[in-house]
C-alpha cells in the first residue's frame, strides 16, 4: 500500500497570507537560511509555524533551496499580496504533485501520496462525494490508520474550500455535507499554456509535436489538473491556439498539437497581464 505523505504541514492549514509573508522573507538577503528568530520577526509566524509554512510554499512551487523559485519571483513581482486567481491555480498545480514536482510520473498517482491520489485518481471518478466517502476510498489505498488518514485529508479539502486558501479556483465546492467538482473557475489561456508547457517538458521533452489524444488523456496531465473532461480540455486547446500558444493540425487524422511558445515562464508572466 502507498504512504499518505501528508504530514508536512503539521496542524497548520494553507493560508496564502502566511505563504506571502514567507516568500517575501525568502527574497531578502539571507533568504530562509536566516536564523529562526529573524524569520519569526520577518514573517510574524511562530517558531513551529515558520517551518510548516515553508513546507506549504515549497510544495506549492514558490520556494526552492530557501529562495523564491523562478515562479515565486514572478508571483512576488506581479502578485505580491496573493490576490490573483492565477497564483491560486499556480499553487494548486504544484501541490497536485505532492513533493515530487515535475518528475516522471509513477505508475499509480497514489505512489506520490494523498494529494496526487485526490487530484488524479479520486476526483476524475467522483464528482460528488462526502468526506466519509473520500475516507472510505482512501483507507483502501494508503497504509496509515483510518484516524490518521481522516485527519490529514481534511487539509486537502480545506485548501480548496477556504477563502484564505484556494477556494477561488472552485476546483471543488462544498454544498451542505457534500463536495462537488466539475465547475472549476478556470484560469486564462496563458496560464493553461504554462501548465501545458511544463507538462510537455516532463512527458514529451524535445518532441516537436504530439498527438492530440496524448494530451487529452495524459497521465497526471492537464485535464485532471484543471478538473475537466477531455471534451472541455479540447476547448482549452482551441483557446490556446487562438492566442498563438499552440498550433493544431486537424485536417487529417491523427490530429496533432504543436507548441508555439518560447519559454514557459513568459506564459506565466502573460497570465498575470490578462
């Protein structure tokens, strides 16, 4: 059985304001290599919380080696207060891979822990569920005790439903005792293009084109990240084509997608301009 890998945050839920403060501290002279008392003063976070918020920031792709990642630098420059829906989706994108980032994908998403299982296995199968149903399915996948799993998966659900976290994405919403997916507030085409570009680096490397079907059904790919089905993802490809991010060859099957971006980070910057 797989390991849950959801203990990184201790007892602290995702709060964008706290990650923002930590990211600003990471951009200063000593970064996060500074002393704990100094980091506490710079971030107004408690001594235990500093490390836990750092873990959130690292998993969200904003911190690397105690400094802002390239993506983190863009966020600091263009959305320093973490008010943009683009930042929410960017964090979700990286959180979905657990602590593995954009490494080659495992055979089973659960091998990368509970977050990857939730995004890439559970949600595509169940668009309406209770926390008890999520727990029931998770206990058959992960080796930890049911009580532990129940406690840890709550932080995933809270991350997507609390206003100070990623609720603006609407990847899931809470309706009475049920959680519902399938009506996400999708980001603009430039951020979707950034996601595609990063996944292309992971899965297709130097390929000059790939079959459209490969993208629509990509393992741990774009459809699940956006919380959409293949048909809706095709609409996103069409929109990216309209912006010149990709080209699609659809005259004669097999249909193909051809990248037309120069640098993924440039797409991320443009996403904030829209």
